[in-house]
């Protein structure tokens, strides 16, 4: 037997040494291969949860083969292609989860968990983990710049501004969200990117109702459609629309104004502003500061007329309206404006001054822009004038005349007539009844002393008249008028009527002046109403037909005493006008123009002022019409030529008229002056305005209605709006420049 039992039992030890070595080599080789293939066992069931804005937790199941890997390594990627970030490289193989931190908000991540440390290759498991959460947006900025628009600026906070983050801008009051086209609509279609919402700038939204409330808050959503909480909210009202133009602004009394607003356009409150007076309508219908004047539509009449009080007589008012929304933000623009003057009051203190036996002057006080006086007995009037006086000439002697006056405001609305007053011209001159017999003939002597020839008048003897009984004196059956045959140096050769000009008119005026009928201060050479009335008075006094024309019968009476003599020289304009003049012009040429127009009977203002105002303009228009010129109211080249050619005859030049000396010479106005003031400065103002033709009464230093009216006229001539009637910086500057 080759092997004993003991040998069989110990066969391994009985083998040759080399044989045992070979068996161990094969065994090691076989066992070593099996161990290498399971050395690094990959994890399974890899997933993530507990996601926040900056982190998430990874979970896995350890490898089923229980390999001999030593650790797990976690790599991080944001593109899935490269894994540049090692989160951790020393995670124990007994661990089955790991919290990843320090991630970016709303960002997509990939992760790899790698088993390493065994004898084989690393075992890798990959996971697309998803997006971190978005951050709640910051509080938006909300403003309104229009009645139907709202501006919204969002705050993205820490969210990426790429397309991965979308936002919902929600109006919780109106239950709408901003849409891609800037309108407002359903929330379901309102998720927009940062770029679509202005990229940090304001987004102007449209289609919003006027003066409505809006509360805006914002949601953010990450790339996986997971929403954040809302931001804090911001509120705003859209602006109110520009108010409608007032329907009417009228005056029904001297101190009231009635205002009717246009339709309500949903403003919370309104400001009714008078830009001419810089005041606003208050509760109760008075006027005051704008800061206290924001009133509701109902407080302002609700579309019906509101009567306001406490205004000055005949003052300009420009009314416009501003709106304000519920946030207290005013509209960008006022409504269109309406203008109105308060009514003026009826003229007061109407009085009559007796100038002579054919001349009465009516004066009055009035705050009106222009006044109109009427001699109702004579049927004459002043026309609408800016001076509170009316000189009525060509009247009959010892005769009562009744006058009345009215005014009108800056809108041309007239007052009622003031109560009429009467005045009687002075007693007739010459003649008289004798001791008995019939009345003596009514004779008006005419003694004309032409310039430069002086002719001694032939005495006129009144025949003796027999005595009469008292009854015969009281009720004469016939009054015989015998024309006097005067000695005159001019022979009238043609009939003259209103509108005639020239030498014969001048000689007629001289004759009538010597007879006491023509009382105008200068001989003008123009046959106007003054000359007509004087001629009628002469014809009445001499038993002629009162035609008011120099007819053949009147010429015959005048010419019956003609004695040939050296003809009176024909006067002509002695000044050569070299430049055009218009309203606002001042200086020597204006003075000479006024003198020429005064001589022609067109400039009737009592003093030469050297200021070209409306009085001078109107006189020039009358002269231009009378001479067939274009009635421009300006001293243009054609009118200068006519004046220079002597077509407006004047009396032989007298010494130049000098403006009356006054306290204003060299006076500088340095303080504002108001109605109610009483001072030397006011007196200087009155004298200045009197010199300029605006103030017609004696200066007394008291700033009353007449002074205010004169200041207003001065301001209007110089366009010193709004013509307030007091002397402020602008008016002072204009006065000091003269």
C-alpha cells in the first residue's frame, strides 16, 4: 500500500514541497480575482430632499456587495458635464445621507457619489438633484404718472435674473396681474421674467381706471415651478384726470362771482383757483389761500352754480380748476380757464358845474372801466369814456339841463343809470328890458378881432324902446330879432357843415367866439359838434333858422359888416414830425401831436401830457377819419405827411404848451401803494397820473376809488396785467421811467 491511513489523513503534509507551493499559488490567484471585482461597491437609490434656497440633502443605499471601499466622495456640477466642485471626499461608507450647503438660489444642480479606497476602480453614481428654491422678492415700488397708468418696479432680491426665475406682479385690490403687454389680466397668464418686467426699471402699465386704489405684491417661482411667499406690498392711487373746463363764470353783483364746474371726472378733491388774484375758493364761498381750498365736487356745487363773495368791484378773475387723487397728488395740468369781471357799481356823486352861459360839466365817481354820461335835455352824450367827466357845450343860456350817467365793467356789462341831476347855464349876456313899451330886440353882438389885424368895432346902439305895461312884458305877442351888422375882416363865401375844415371854419369860430357862443379854448379849423352847437345858439339868438350849418342866410348876416382888410394868415402845423408814434410812445413829438390834434378839435383832454395813450389814439383816429386817412390810430407816414402839409389847420402857433409843474418832478416811487393809503407818495402818484391824463381831480393824498380807477387805466395802457389797481413793483417801474 502506497499510503497509510495516517498518510491519507495527512496527505497535504506528505506531498512534495513544490507541489504544495503550486496549490497555494492557484488558490491565491483565484481568490484574489474575486476580491478585486467587488472592492468599490457603488451606492444605489440616490435622491435629494429638504431643498432650501441655499442647500439640499442627498440620500442613498450602501452597495449590496459589501466591498472593501474605504470612503465616499461627493462631486457637484451646474451643467451636468463637468464636476469641478468637491463637496466632500471623506464620507464614511457606513453613512447613507449628506447635507449639501452654500448653494446658489434657484439654481439647477447635479451630484455624483463615488465609492473609493478599495483595490478596484472607483464606483460612481450620478443624480440630477433639481433646483434650489427662489427667494421671496423685495417690496416693489409703485407710482402713478397718469390718470390711467401705473408704474411698477420689482426687486428680484437674490434670485438670478435669468429665465429660470419668473415673477407674478399681483394687484390684490383689483385681483389682476401684469401681463406681457403691460395691461392687467388673469394671474394664470401673468408669470413673467425679470427682463419682461423692466429689468430693474419701471414698467408702465396701462388700462387702469382713474383715481383708483392699487395694492401691489410680487411672487417668485423657481425653475421647477415652486413658488415663494409674496413680497411685502406697496399701494398707490392712479392720478386724477385733468378737470373739465368750468361751464360758466359770471358776475351778478359788484362783489360776487358765480362759478359752475364742468362734469365730475372722479377726482377726490378739487382746487378752484383765480390766477388773476392768486386766491382759491374756500368752504363757504369766500376766497383765500390755496392750501386750505381742496374741496369735494359736492362742496363745489355738484355741477350747480356756486356763488362766491368778498370780491372787489370791477376786478378781473381768471378761473381754472386742479384735481387731486386720494393720495393727495395733484393733476399735472389745470383745466382751461374762463375769465370774468365782477360787475361795476352805479356811478355816485353825480354833480353839475356851471362853466358859463352855454357850458356845463358833469362829474361823478365810478370804479367802472368806462362811463357814459348823457345830457338828456340837449340829447347829447359823452360816449364811453375813461374819465369821470362830461363837458357839455353849445347850450342855451339860463336854461336847465338834466344829466345822468352809467358805467360798464371790463367785460362791457353796463350798470343802471345813476339818479339824474340838473344844472342851469349862466344868465344870458347883453340886452334887457327898458322902462316901458315892448321888449327890446334880442341882439347878440359879434365883434371879431382877427389875428394879426386889429379892427376897431363899430359901436352898436340899441334904439330906445317905449315903456310897456306889465302885461305886455309877460306875454309879448312877437319878439323881433334884428341882426347886428358887425365890422369883420372876413367875407364868408361858401356854406359850411360838420366835417368842413380850413380857413373859413377858423374865421367862423373866431366870430362865434367873440359873440360868446363858441367857448372851446382854442380855434381849431375843424367844424365838429362844438362848432355846430355854437352856431345853433348864434342862429337862435339872431332869429335865424337853427340849421347848425353856415347857410346863405347866416353868411349874409355875418358878411353884411364886412370891411376889406389884410387877410388873416392861414395857420399850419409848425412842427415837422419825423417818426411814427403809437400807444406807449412818450416825448416831445407826442406833445406836438397832441397840440396839433387839440387845435383841430380832436384832442379834448384838458392838458397836453406827452404820453400817447388811448385818449391820443382815439383823437388821432377821429382826425384820420375826418381827413380821409386810414384810421390806424397811429401816427404813420401818411398821417405825418398830412400834418406836415398843413392839412390840419391850426391857430397861429402860440407858445408851446408846457405840462403843469407838479410834485412828481424828479419823484421816485419806492414803495407799494394801495387803496386806503393816505400819504405824500399817494399825492405824488395822483399828480403824476393827472399830468399823464388819467386823474382828473385835485390831488389830495388819499388813495380812493378815483385814484384806483386812474391806476387801472394807466396799467391797461401799458399792459401791466392783471391790472390790480394798486401800485406794485411793475407799476412803480413804469411810473419812474416817465
